[in-house]
C-alpha cells in the first residue's frame, strides 16, 4: 500500500516539475513592464530649451540638406531651412509617428497564433474502498487550430491600417509645411507693410507740418488741416496694426515650427515675395491635377482604409467556418495510465456570424463613401485653387502696372519740384500716393503667394523641391530632442 502511494506521489512530483519547467520557459520570453512616467515640468523645460542652434537640428538638416547646415548657427532662415526645423520639432509629427508604432504593433497582434492551454484536474474519491488510492490525477490540453486563413486575413487588414498610418504621417508633414508657410508669409507681409506705413506716416507728418505753417501764416484756413490730421492718425493706426500683426505672426511662426517664441528672438527671416509666379503655372496642368486626384496622401490613405475594410469583411466571412480544437489528455487512475485524444469545434447552427458580416459590409460601404467624398472634395479644392491662382495672377499684373504709373508720376512731379514748377506739397502728396500704391502692390504680391500656397496644398506638390518633406520625416521611430536623448542615455 505504502509503495503504491509512493509511486503516485513520485508521478505527481514529476508531472508538477514538468509543468513548472514549461511555465518557466514560457515566462522567460515574456515582456516586463517598465514605468515611463510623464513629467509636465520636464516637458515644459524641454520645450523651452528648443532652439534653432540645436546640435540635433543641425545633424537632421545636414542629413537631408547638407548646404543648409554649413554655416552654423544660422543667422538668416529662409522657408526651406525653417521647413526642416518644423519637420524636426513639430509635435504633431511625433504623434503621427507614434500612431504608426501603434499600427505596426497591431500587425504583430494580428499575426499572433492562439496559445494552447493545459489544465490539471486532480480528483479525490471519498467513497473509495479501503486499500484503494482515492486520488486520480488528470491533465487536459487544448490545441486550437485556426481555419479558413483567418490569421492571414487579420494580418492583411492590420498591414493596410499600418500603411494608412504612414500615409497619415505624410499628410501631417504637408500640413506642418503649409501652416509654416502661412505664418511666415504673414510675418514677412507685416514687416514690409510696417516699412511702407512708416514711410507714409513720415510723409503725412511733413504734410501736416507744412500745412500747419501755412495756416499760421494765414495762407489757408485752419479747418483745412482737419482732414490731413485725420489721415495722419489713420496712418499711425495702420502702422500700429502692422506692428501688432508682425508680433502675432512671429509667435505663430514659432508655433508652426514647434518651438517657443523666444527661440526666434535672434533669428532673421527671409522669404521672397516675387511679383511673378514662375513655376506655379506648371502646377495647373491637367496632368498634375490628375496625379493629385490619384496620388495625394489622403487619397492613398483612404484606399488603404478601404482595403482594410475589405480584409475585415473577408475575415468575418471566414469566421463562418469554425476553428478546430484538439483535446489530448492524460489521466492516472488508481494505477492505470489513461490517454485520450478529443476534437471539438463550434456547430454553426444557431449563429452563422451574420451580424458581424453585415457590420463589416456596412463599414466597407462607409469606407467607400468616405473615399468618394474625399475625392470629390479634392477635385473641388484643386479647381478652386487653380481659378483663384489665375485671377490673383491677373490682379497682380494690374497692380504692378498701377505701381509703375505711380512711380512715373512721382518722378515727374519730383522733376517739376526741383525745377520750381511744383511746390513741396505737391511733391509730398506724390510721395504719399506712391507709398499707398506700394502697399496695394504688396497686398497683391501677398495674395499671389497665398494663391500659390493654396495651389501647392491642393496638388500636394511644392514648387521648390527643397521644401518637400525629406525621407527622415517618415522614419518609423519618434525623434527625440537633445535633452531627451541625454536623459535616456543616463537611464
């Protein structure tokens, strides 16, 4: 009797040791949680420490545009260099990269195979006869086998979603570039407006001073000064407005780059506002417009989402076919070794997965509708941007002609003034009108650049290839700023 119990205990110990070994091997490959707390204080410090002289930014620029990083730190920043800085710093790109990481992890999840399960079922027979061991030891296994290619369909759907996330990064990068262009254009326009308005104020002050002298001498009535003083106050208000717009647009430019306003204190911006539109006309061709309707990142992303919906529908249809479960087992029953081999599967008699199939079909139709709506909106956006560009280009030409005429008139009156045929007031008025024409021409140039920017956004193609998103922007891993790298190195 004692020997039989001893054999049972020995057998149980061996099986327990076997289970412990299996579990230990399984746990060796497990990931372990590592806390990574967020510190708002550290985040603010990292944000405020960002500068345009950062060594990491220089390395990023040297990788993508070597010439942009030759003279460092840069004093003058053009649109191409600022675009690279925005691609390096802007937080929305880090969010888009993190979303790619989530999507790629989803591919790993989709490719995972279901784990087998094991159960240990000891039994005690309280009614066992005297002299018979009351214990029965049993092990049951469940080995799931997926059918109908479900794993492959899951992986395909996840891969399409991952591709959509990567295309979303391209869309985000283009939005970063577009926002920077708008902010920088506003800043340059405000700065040039300030210079012209300062000229107007100076001229108007001279006019008021001259008329005031004439009024004191009795040459004109004092009431005639009122309209000129009002014009002077208006010019001063316009000047203050341009100065305010310049300060606001400078802050908006810093935001568009992803740095604090203080990071731009020592930076000089250069952004040409040409009168012509060389290169932009090429973006209005039917071929480029057609390519945009087929190849913009949003279009490709919507197609990837539709393909994912297709695969999801295939997966739900495949789920009509039940998975197979192999159920081998072992039982030590009062000295007898009993082996069993079972098989189980779901009987699809009450539910043939029709509900999830219907939902997947509806989601596919929804994805198709979103794609069609997106393409229709893009077609309208492209056509609108082309028409706005053409009208703005014509208006800009008209404003150039007006400015040329004002310049000729000013030069003519100046010549008359120097010859004594015109008085100083006529000369000052001619200068004031010329400055006003300069403001009108500047407004036309700004509107032309805005139209060009809208055209670039519509076809998602830059006139200057140097301002296009570089390949490094689309790296799967998120970029870290220099303080973050130092912190991680210490850890």
